[in-house]
C-alpha cells in the first residue's frame, strides 16, 4: 500500500516540555489506524499537527508526497 500521510521526526514542544518527540509514522490509504497511549502521551497533539491546527517545533508532515507542514513555516 502507498502511504497517504507521512510524519517524519514530528516534534512539538511547549517551553521546555515535549508534547510529542520525534514521532515518525505513515498512514496508508484504505487502512484503519488507531493511536493509543496513556494520558499525556501526545495523541491529541499528533492529531492537531496532522490537522494543521498547530505547527511542529521540528519535523514535517506530508500528504500524498506534498509538504503540508514543517517547522520552517
């Protein structure tokens, strides 16, 4: 399967605290994907980064190979 969404070294910090640190993953078309983890693990932050509600501190998100967001914005 071809990945539709690629997150590479996705990081989001608030001050000196990491909400998400160097997360790398790919989401494929037609697949059902779940993100699970304990409270404070960065699940909501990951969703907000994918939805472009917030910008990453470092790393990037690509949709179908096109850069959607990066820390350079």
